[in-house]
C-alpha cells in the first residue's frame, strides 16, 4: 500500500496557472507559496507574478490562496522615503474618499437650501424689505433659518388635509343618489395614489413645495393687486391658492367617487350581442 500511494503522487511539478510541467520549460523558476499539496503545490514565478498583478487591479488587500487561504508573502523593494510618503497619502485619500464625497453632497445641499431660502425671503417680502431683513438678522438665525424654509415647505406639502375633508364629507354630508341595485355597496373614496404605495416624498410633491412661494406671489399679484405690502399680498395669494386647489381637489375626488359608485358590470352575452349588432349596423 505505501508503495502504491507513493506511485499515485505526482513526481514532477505542474504549474496550476498555465498547466505546464518541468519538461515543457526546464529553465523556469518554480515556487510553492502556500500549504497546498499535489497538483496545486507548484507554480511558475512568472505565472504567479502575472496572476498577482491581475488580482491587485481589483483588490488592495493581501492576496491569499483560494484553496488553503494562506496569504502570499510578498516583499517589495525599498523605494525611498518619498515613495513611502506618497503611498501613505494615497491610502489615506482612498480611505477618506467616501466620507469626503458625502460631506461635499451634504454641504452642497445645505448651501442650495440656504440660497433658496434667501431668494424666497426676497421674493415674498420684496427686494428692499427682504434684503433689509436678511442684513438685519443675526448670522446664526440666517444660517439655520434660511435652509429650514425649503424643508418646512416640503413637510407642509405632506399634510393631506384634503383627505380629512373628504372623510368628513362622506360621513356627515353625502347622500349618494345611485341606481337601486348599487345602494348596498359604496366603494371607498378614490385618491390619486394607492394608499399602500404612497411615498413620503415624490417628484410631484417636491416640485409643488418648492414652487409654492412663486405661485403664492403670482396669485397675490393677480387677485390682490391693491395690497401694497409684498408680504401680505404673498400670504393672501398663498392662502387663496391653497384654498382654491383644495376645493377643486375635493370636488374632483367627489366626482370620481360618484363615478365609481355608479359603475355597472355588463354580462358577457350582452356585450357580444351589442358588438354583433354594431358590426351588422356598420355593414
């Protein structure tokens, strides 16, 4: 048995990268860099160097054997203190890169919100009064209050007071006038989005919230031109816009409710006879 076992073990070296043997390249330099035995024990030095270069392109971590998981002992030549310093700088920049990118994104969003808040103040209060208010305010109040303006507008857009009005209307005031066969079933009030799929913030909500100051100023100029104060005119215009939009939305949803409550489902046979009759009339 021992002799048979020794006979089964390979006696010559095989490269596990290129599968060449000692006879194929007698002058090649061989390595056994890990604990592997058998056909995966030996490898050409040039083949291993090429394999390491390929792996280092996608990973900066120590390279390990894929079978025995032993880390290869790689010794690099000394290149001088300048190269060592540049390597440390490169590794540091690579490590802090994601955090720096996140910080830049947060800073960009903050300064964008700050600029939007300043423009909104000038737009709502008028150029002279708005600039005077910004110049007279404390820096801490400006740096915290101006960026809060778009945030408050977006949060205010999430308050769906129309739904409360619709529920109250359906519960207390609405008496449906529907066909007799539909009196026993009333569908729920249809809304713009399925209740299970509503998102906290959508593109429509974001645009409506950020455009609200401009709409309020424009509505105030159209409906209340006699008001001299820019701020009062903007407040009146915004209130009128919110009220008008809410009334139209309640009315629209009410009509959708009536439409859904009055729907009928036809028999398949009646549909087929109606189609045949239409086709015959057309011919």
